[in-house]
């Protein structure tokens, strides 16, 4: 059901600033999503996409604190670098070595935390789903995979198979996470060492954190790609949940083909909405924020790009 829009507050001398730092960042859905929520809450705040080249990150973060910015999101490629610019980190951000949300620190500077973990886990917690003792397969070992693994540990998964192309990267990932994710097991995925179908068989959840299948303006065929081949898709049991952090296109080729096998599917749009809602709670101090309006605004923005 469509959620009625609220009239945004006029921007004036008292309007406070929120924003998202990244490079590139102009494509972000976060301004539409957050500004819809701010209008619904009647807050005299505005949320902007703030393109930030890596060499200027420290200067931008310091300047925004100086002008009284109420909070920031951080996206690619700054999630690790910005952690070193924070006065204090949450235990979760410290563990992950990645920050996606900055909150003004009471003593000055920034408190850094990570809401990606809650954002990813939110759809999996619906209807009281119990994941304790289950088995997950995570495709990819980049930055978002770390938040995914942390969420899976919190949800109680007994085994987490991390699938990637490079043995040294997988082993470094495993070592970094060994203290808090002892159930993590690497699997090197190459043409010389097939067998991914065997890894996928019996999985309760498969998560794609790679960009394979993401729509690209420069490469229209990219959206047709699927990270799993036909034999690997056939290995999925109909009860296996499939979660793709990609949300353009909707559905991705992976989710469309998995759904054809009877698998329950999720895309990354809900993760985006839920991590944004968690950040807004931190900035505003409110226990409840208008998640439905955030989701509607993000969907409307996506549809406008079609």
C-alpha cells in the first residue's frame, strides 16, 4: 500500500545537515529515503549526497563536524578509512574494521558505528525465524561480506562457508574474523576446483555479496549475469533462502532463477532501508522512525530510473 507523502520543511538558516559520503555517490537512494522520513517526522533537517574523493575524506569529515552536521552515512570506498578518523568506535565497528554511520561525539569529533549488520539481518528476523544451528554460504569476500558474516554469527548460524576466487584473500578474511566467527570456513571457487554445487547442496541460506548481476549504465548486459551456473542453481534445495545484496535490477538474475526453483528470496533494498532506519534512530534519538515511508521513497526513486 502506498504511503502518503508529507510536505518537507522549507530549508532555512536553522536547517541542520545530514549526508552520505562516498565516491561515487550521486546514484545513492539515501537522500530520497531519509528526506521522506525527515518530512514525516517534522524535523528541520536535510540529507544530501556529498561526493568525497579519498584524498579529501579527512578534510570533509572534519569540516562537517565543525559546521554542526547531525550525522553521516559512509559508503564505498570509505568505510574502512573513515574508522581511523573517529574519536571512538562501537565494539561492532571495531571488530569489523568498517564504519558506515557517524554520530557526533559528546566530546567532539565522531562516534563511528556500523548499521549494515542490523540492516542485513532485519528481513531474516521476520516472523520469529530461528536460524540457530543452520548453514549459510556467502559468495564474495569484499567489504559487505564482513557485515553479512557478522549478522550470520549474531543470528546463530553454526556453519558459514565463505566462497571466493583467491585463496590468500579468503584466508586473510578468515584470520581477521577468527576470534568472533570460528564457524567461518573458506572455499576457493575456481574453474580448476569445481564443486561449488556440493557446497550449495543442503545450505539453508545463500547470500550473494558480489556485484555479479548488478545493472550498469555502461554495460546493459551486466544485469543478465548470474553468479551461479545452472548446475549450481539446481543444487539449491527449494527451501533454501537466497539473499542478494544487489537491488538493481529487481529482481536480479540470481533471485529470479532461485525463485523459479521455489526458493524464498530477498534483495538488498530492504537492507538499505533498514540500515538507514537504524542510523536515523541514532541521529534523532527516536525509538521509532517511519520505515514504511523510507521504503516507499526508495522504491519511487528506483522506479524513476527505469
